C-alpha cells in the first residue's frame, strides 16, 4: 500500500493514466459506442450501463488504485484525447509480485494496433516500475482478437482451462492462460 509509483505513462500514440473520479462520462461514451461488441466477452457490459453506473465504476476504480488492489488505466489516444479503451492489472499478488492483465477497446479503434501498444506499455510498466515477476492474460478461447493481442505482445500460452467459466450467454466456456515473465539474468 505504501509503494509509490506514477499514475500515468505514455507510449508512442497513447497516454495510459489511472481511472479517476469524473471519468464516468468518457467511459460511458466509449462503452455505449462499443456495447454490442463488448457484450460478447464482458459480463459487465450485459446490462445497459448508465452514466451514473460508469461514474460509480470510476470512483470505485480510483479507490481500488489508492488501496493498490487493482490498477485500472484509461487508454487515451494522444492525437485527439479520445478514450480508446481501458487496460488494467487485477488479481494482484504483491508478495510475488504477479498480476493479471485485462483490457477492452472501443470498436472504432480496433485494427489499428492500439491495444497491442497499450498491453506492451503496461507490461513494461509492470516489470520496470512495479517489479513484476509474472503477468498473466486470461482470454476466453473463442475471443480471437483478444488472443491475438496477447500473442502480438509476446505472451506465451501456458494453459487451456476447460469449462472453467460461463460465457456471457451462460454456456460453459474455456479459457487460455497467457503469461510473460520478467527476464532474469
């Protein structure tokens, strides 16, 4: 909890910064613009989120950041300030340290390499700034776009968990576990 680190960093085209109170409107707009696509993979997108829901999420995310329980980042396009999506570090085990990374992207920003760039940036931040030993990405096996992001970012597939979750339609689903380890000399 006393670990001090910056709440933002930049990549070539993106600003990644901690989710803050009053980010709800931008989050709501990005999610609303991408709702049909997100619903296939993100259980939190199934009900129609409201601006108030998004603001509540932003405030809760900021509180979890302060407690070092989750580190959620806004992925902002530097050229125009558009919220392209979010990525974050979850299921944190500070004693290792080990993190699980999750991400989503606004539909209009797909196919431009933004999420791969964000994942690579967050991976470097986790290793260099947070001292991570291991980062995992868990992806439903049918989510090809998300799997390709993990693979393009250099993550290795370590496992295939069969029927370990429910998909957003309620059916049993499988998960691929990707991981990246800090280089040890």
